[in-house]
C-alpha cells in the first residue's frame, strides 16, 4: 500500500478554539506532529484585530516548539468578508482584509493561504458572480506573489457559495485566473458532498495544481425532505454533517490517503475537525485522528 510521509501531515487548530494557543501547540507536539495549520478566528488570531506584535509572539512560540505553520486559513465565511459580493464597498473592504491576511500568512512563515470564493445573489447570473470572483482573485494573486504565498482555492457547500461547489468549477477558476500563485486544494468532506473521489479530482485539476488537502470525516446521507424542498441552487449533491471525529463517519479516509500517495502527492494534508461537540476534548480527538492517519504514513 502506497503511503505518505510523516512530514506531510499537519493538524489545524479548528477544534481547539475553546483552548489557549499554548494548549494547541503542546497538543500538536504531544501527538507527534511537526506541522500545524492556523485558522484565523477567535480566540487565537483574528486578522484586523490582533497586532503585529501578537503575531510575532505566536511565531516565537511556534518556533520554540519546533513546529512549522504550513497554511493560514483566515475566516472568510462567518465574518463580513466576501470577495465576490456585488456590494462594491464590501468587496473592496474584503480585498483589503484578504491582502492583510496574505501579509499575516507570510509573518507566520507559511507559504499557503486558504481562499474561499465568496458569494453572490440568488437572482443574479452565475456568470456575473464568476466575473467578480475572477477579478478579485487576480488582484489577490498579485499580492500573494509579492509575499511568496500561494492562494489555495477551496470549494464550498451550496449554502456558502452559489458558484464554486464542484471540482469542475474549481478547475474553471484556475484556468480563468491563470496565475502561478493561485492553485487548488481538496477537502474530503466537500468532495463527498458532490460524490467525487480523490483520484477523480486529481485527474480533473492536475496534480501540479493541487497543493493542499484538508482531511475531514463526515456522515454522508440522503437529503431530508426539508433539504429537498429548498431551491435548486441549495439542494445539489448529497447531505453531509460537517467535519466530525475521525472514529465516526463513513468516508474512506484510508483509501483517500492511499490514493494521494499513489498519485505522487507531495504537499501537505491537514487534519480538520470543526464541529463544536469535539471542542471540549480537543486533544483526545486530535490524537484519534492521527491514529487513523498513521496507518498510511511512513
């Protein structure tokens, strides 16, 4: 069975937000990992709130623990940030926010920053949303180039974006933006929603364009009657319940990791858990997730 390398595995602080940043770092070290991913959300790091001194102190702590930040994920869905909105003032403010996020990424020593696509209005055309998105991404990619950062585009559930849900749409975005600092990432939960395998996605995107992976577990289920009654734009694909503990769910994570290894994937894979029931025992669920991943690493 093909395997990934230990140095390719990271853990995100997504389910550690009920704990201090120091606790998260100690947990990562205790699990035996060398790489971390930072979610830019309260309480650890909020772009536009925390100062340069705060970020430098975080970096010092990370270095002291012998850890490396491999990706920064500024919160872009729950805050008033939308790089695709038709509201000009909001879009300009969002671009400024994301440019600052790119700077923060570089300050943390990371070379990757996760980018979400934003959204539009249900009554407007797919093409109008896409055009604003591409314009924003080209501008952000130029800033990323200045900081030696690569933006990694994530697809979204249809509740979060009306135009960037599938790997085919992701590939189209790469083609339209056409910038060396703008690439794609895979999220196993998002892939499951639209019934795409890892190997399907790599074939569509190209291994050279796939430079980051979020490994998440979920329960894939048929849509409920209420979900099926939603407007068509909101009832595509299958129903998933988010990123849960790795000892639960029905995704074939071992198979996914094996397929990544067989394809020659050499970038990072981040363990992602972000459901609130797992927050109170963050270290336990981080360890359980790593135990699953350890089955397919050298």
